[in-house]
C-alpha cells in the first residue's frame, strides 16, 4: 500500500487553534497577491505565482501566526488573495486561539465550548489551603461585527461539593482573573467547605465544561509551588509534595592582590531538585505541560492569593512511567533561577526554609 501524505488543506473556520491551522489553497488563478494580517497587522504580503495546476498554496500558516497568538492568547487572522485585476479570490477571517497541542481534526469552537484551557483529562488532586486556577476561553462579551468571528462567551461557573457524609452542596464560583479573551475561575477547595463537614471532592461546571477535583488528605508541605504557562498560553499551578533539595554551587576566581590571596569573583548557582510526589495517570499526562513550558515561576500562596517570586528555568526533568499495575507516576526535575544573581532573599517568607507551610507546623 502506497503511503499518501495527509492533506491539511481545508477552509478556514471561524475559530481555529493555532496548532491545527490549515494550509491555504487558492485555485483557478495564475498570480495572486496573498496578504496575511494578525490583529490588522500585516505579517505576510507577497505575490504568488501558480504552476501547471492553476493554484497557489500557503503552507505553515501556524509559523506565521503562533508567535503573535502566544503573546496575546487569541488573535484575529485575516487572509486575502487578490488577482492583478483586483478580483478577490479569497477573503477569510478567523479567531485563532493559541494552542501547542496537536488536536487532530478537532473542531476548535466545539472543543473550546466543552473543555477548559488545559490538557488535564481527568480529576485533579488538591488539598486545603491551595489556590486552584481553572482557565476557560471566553469573557462574556460577544463580538457581533459583521464578517468577524464571534467571541466565545464565558458562562457562569457553579460548583457541586461532595462531603464525607454523602451529602452535596451547590456553590457559585468566583472569577480569579479576567483576561482579554479568557476567564480564570477560582476553584480553590477552601471556597467550598461547610461547617461540620469534611470536603472530599467537588466538580466545577462552566457551560458544557466540567472539571473534577479530589481532596488528597495525605498531601503534606508543598515545595515548590510553580506557576507555568500551559499549552494554551494561560497560567496553571502545580504543587510538588515530594522531597525538595537546594544545592548551591560556587565558582571562585582567585588571585594574589599584593601579599594576600583574594576571591575577586564568586559566581553562585542555586540549583533546586524537586519531586512531584505520587501522581495519578491523568495528572502525570498533564504535568508534562510544565516541562515543555517556556515561562515558569516559583510562587508563594497566602490566603488564596498567589505571588510569583522569581522566574526559573527547568534544566532537567524525568517524567517516565509505565502501564504496570503497581506503577505510580512520580516525576523529578531540577530548576534554577533564570536571573544572573542567585543571591535571592524573599522577605515575605522570612525564616521559612522551603515552602509556605513548613514553619507553620509548630504555631
């Protein structure tokens, strides 16, 4: 059987994910001016000449659009193809949502209305005192300009909390952050507690989207707490519950100054080794988004507020696990401060060694 390359050419939909943008083909032409605009800013403007097939093609549209979508999360893409006699052969507009994950033949509008802006496909483990951010596409505003793609509306979020005595209770869910094109909901477990009851889990629903959370009562201190930009260009939080090691190294340059030897330059590198702790399969698949993220920050969490401390870079990671019955995913990785000066003092955590809760144990 002869292998045939998949045809990625199709019409541009009103809503597209940047990772699955199609190639553009214009047929029945000899020479056209192809213009690609992102948020009304031209990023491609060339005359293209057809071959024997009387058609022109624009490949790798993702490479043109994605850098802009990464910075803005969602952009408006406008493509025109005009012949030399000013005949318009193509005039297409789409709302492009940043996405690094390959979604195959998924229809973007359907996906965004039924899924949150996360690759997590299963329950998320959490614990009391943690901040949980749940991002969804849409802001509640709807764009109705003729010929323009519609803004996906964000629905009201609700929570169904489950308690150890078998009862449930309904809550409204507040907004943590309102972006230009997305909404981050405050899905922290402390928002859904009830007097005299023990919270064991809850489900956040936003329109057709839902996300389950399960309370992990064995979760101890968290070190580190990391904020990272995920595959959709929005922030998520990860809490590592395993062993955390700080391993500073110093490179000293020495010389004799007069009659005495001096360290005239000392370069410090603070390397941190982190352990995620035990993970479920769904969370293990999700956590790879941390290791592929281009922007990661170590953070503190106080009273439901997250405070980024410093940007860090992950220098090494091991996220291997198997399908054996007794295999429990558990990842390790190393990171260090992204800045040149590693002599970092955090005045908000005076006296604390690794995490927000360590020194509170004996209060």
